[in-house]
């Protein structure tokens, strides 16, 4: 179970969060829905250690997680809205980069793990191609595989269906549902209420102030 207590985040003149608290159960899919500017993506970035949390507590399964070390805690694996795959690297190299550079994993072990994830996600034949040759849905799956390489406790998706056609949108929906069946806790940021209702156990609505 993930608990956030009294989270505070201040962007200059604009306070995104003030005394914000939230509880997410293990294996739950939480959709955070609302227009731009409400802090949806900022919340994911803070949990991944990509943004600083100015104040507050993060508790996972009853144990406090240091907010100033979230980047190294691997609490949340971040699936970026624009994928952020390195175009000059193959799919496999994109996946093994972080665990070999930041986690001390050997290249051999990282490769075995990456190939296993690609097989699970139906991408085995794309291991040695470059991102430019992939469809939007395939890039989304590669981005998910990369997030899973660090064995995060939670996977966070930032607008995973933006700019995807209906068929690929359904593909992403199926992926999230498959992960839920394996017990993965997931947080999905989206502006699409229909999508949120299809995939989420609970929906949190946020609005900019």
C-alpha cells in the first residue's frame, strides 16, 4: 500500500499541491483525471524522483520512503507521454541502459531480463531495431518494458493514449489490464474519462487552482 501524506509542492507563484494526501492499495489501478495544470504529471514525477517534493511523507507498505532519495528507491517506474526512447539506440539497448549504468546489473543479466520482457509484451522480433521503425503502440510497449527493467513497486503512465488511434488505444488499455492481473500497482494520468473508467479501480479527479 502506498500512502502520501501532507504533500506540498510549490512552483514559484503557483502551489500545485497543499496538504495533499492519498492512499493506493497494492495491485490497484488508480486513474488521475483532469485538465492540464492540475498537477497530475507532477505527482508521478515526484514519486519517480524526477521532481522534488517540497514537503510531505511517502509511506510504502508501512515503511517511510525518504522523499529526497525517491530517484534511487525505484518506487515508481515512469512511462513518459512521448516515450523518450533514445533514437540512436536499438530497442534492446534502450532497455539495458539504466539497469547497467545505475543499478550495477551486468550487461548479460540486463539483456536476459530485457529479452524476457520484450517476449512478454510481444516485441521479441523488435529487439534489434531502432525506435523510428516502431508504431506508436509498439513504442508505448517498449517504454513500459524500460520502466519495468528497474523492478519498480509501481508503474506510472503519463497520458498513455495521447495521439494514439482507437486501435492502439485499446492495445494500451489491454496492457494495463494485463499488468493488473499480475498484481502490479499502477497509476495512470489521463484526460480521457472513458479510458479511465475502462481501466481503473479508482479514479481521482484533480483540477487546477
